[in-house]
């Protein structure tokens, strides 16, 4: 009788596991664009926590808030610009390690380090950055082979960052990226992929086909890469790099946000016009990455600092870009910024 009962339970186990997974609550993710800070060029008055107070409540309204950290949280070391003040043809960003704690207090739980500024102060600067994030309780992603794991509502969420550089998880090696995504998919129920890709500037809001180059660098094929990692099991793809917002695509019922522009660029990143349009993307994902609901929260940079935009200007821009670049392969986006899964 005991043997028969054990066999019956074993037979039911896959169904029980599937039912348990189906009852897991959806997870809400927030994503913002580039965060670039510089002690050399001047830090926000009162520190980051004070400067970003107007958006604090928006950033904390999620299970995981993720941003792209352009630069280092470090002191000392040698800048890649040498003795020059960063600017012109060379930019190097370094902010105090204590800013990691301020980012955590604002709601950030993970920061992507895969970008062209993570080694602005060499390996030592990146090591200090990682140490500061670890001490603050912020996970990081983007190093070669790195998979950040966060446990949310009893579920494991994997976060992977990619950029077109050999010192990061390499965006230019798509087969290796797919292999890393498959590995992450075996470890977690949701796989979030961050990309830092594409040419930069006010004229780069449209998402092109094929490779993009900037200042002689191959900045990757954002569309091709995003599709490839979703084919490999990614639940969602979130992008940065062009310093302007780009459209949102629907691919195999998964969401790809190619760029949210800049989020913090106080004395570091150019602004004005479309360069000041920004957002907080809030997406709630169900099993495997199914979009349950979403919202594009319009932000406008004021002196390089994010402020809520009640006019929803960037949401209007997003709707136009998504329609022009992706046609029917897009989610319905309302004038308010609400994103419909249907």
C-alpha cells in the first residue's frame, strides 16, 4: 500500500508543480536609463537621495528596480582620460562609493555594469564599485559570464547585462549570449536581459536593422540580439546606450524596450530637446515573461535630474517611435503611458 501511494504521489507531482507555478504571483520590474555621476564635474546638491526625491515614490513601486550605471562608484585611481578634465572627446565618470547606499534608499535593487564607462577608472574602480554595491545590498550584472539572481515573492529572477566589449558579457557574441541565457533559464523562472547597444545622439531615436557603429566602434545589432536572447528563453529585454528613448517592440509576446534615454546626467550627459525625454518603465510579468500590464511613466530631465512630466511628452514620442519602427509588432500604448498586453 505504501509503495502504491508513493507511486501515485510521484505521478501527481508534475501536475502539482505546474499548478504551484501557475499560482505564483506576477512580478513587477522597473527599468530606467543611464545614470552618470561625476565628482570631478560636480555632484547634485544635497546628494543623490535629495536630488532624486521627486521620483523616489515612483522608483519604489516595484519588486525590482534596475538601472544602468554609467561610470564607477570609487575614489582615487587613474582616469582613462589621464590628467584631462573629462569632456570633449573623453568622458570618465566617478562618484563616491557612498552613493551606492543612496541608490538603494531610492529603491534600486540591481545595477547593470555592462557599458563603455564601467572601466573609466580601471579594474580598481570597477572593483570598488562592486564592493560598494555589495555592501549596499544591490546586485550587479554585466561581467563576463555573470548571472545576478534575486529572489522575489518566492521566485528566482535572473538578470544578465550585455555590452559590445570584451570586458563585459559580450553583446557581439550572440551564440555565447544565448548559451548564458539558457543557463540562467535553468536557474530562474524569469530571465531579464539588459543591453547597452546602439549609436548615440539626438538623431538616434529610431531602432535600425543590422549593426550600428559609433566613433568607429561596433555597437551591435540591437534587434538581432534582442530577438536571439528571447528565442533562447529571455523573458524581457531592456535597453540603454543611445541617450535617447527608442520604441517598444512586441516579439513572441515578449517586451523589448530598446532605450529609455538618460535618467541622471547632472553635469555629465547632454540634455535639451529629445535628449531630455526619459521614463521609468514599469512592467508586470506573469509566467515565463507574459506581460500582465505595463506603464511608461514620462520623465523629463531638468538640469540632468529626473522630474515627473505630467504632460506625458515622452509617452507620446514613444507611441510614434513604436508605430513607425515596429508596425503591428508592438503593444498598445495609451496616451497616458499605460501599456496593454493585448
